[in-house]
């Protein structure tokens, strides 16, 4: 019975997430997100949450990521799957476009360069 309920809940979450359009993270006006610079090619965001801070479902285009202060962030995808991601100080990487919600498991500071084109 528990498996059936979990399956139904997961299906409902997937259905609802597909009905909700992706949101620009800055529309939530959260203190952990700051626009540092923007033009017609890119937007630079600083993500500096305190442990426990959450961001609702939002989307990022293709992004360059640089970790200023590392730590863990729980990322939940629209299908309900979740994973703890560990970001290591001083690392940089490229990330494909993504829709997710997140919760800071540690205090972190990450710079995102969102590519508009």
C-alpha cells in the first residue's frame, strides 16, 4: 500500500510540475539570490544561502558555475527525484539548462553565469 501511495504521489507531482511554467529564480525575490551583472548575452547571479534556505521550483538556461564557498545543496527535480549535490570550493563547471528546486544543506556561495544565447 505504501508503494502504491508513493507511486501515485510521484505521478501527481510529475503531472503538476508539467503544468507549472518554469520560473526565473529572480521572480521570487529571495535574499539568497542577487543579480551581479546582466546584458543581452549573459546574467551573473550570486547564490549565497544560509543553511536551510529553500528556493521554489525555478529554471536556469545553460550556465557556467563557479563555487566560491563549497558545501551541500539538496536539489529536487520536477519528477520528485532528489539528490544532495556537493559543491567544492574553487571548482568551475558547465551545466545544461535545468529546472529544479533546492535547499541549502550548508552555507554556500556560488556564482552562476546564465547564458542567454
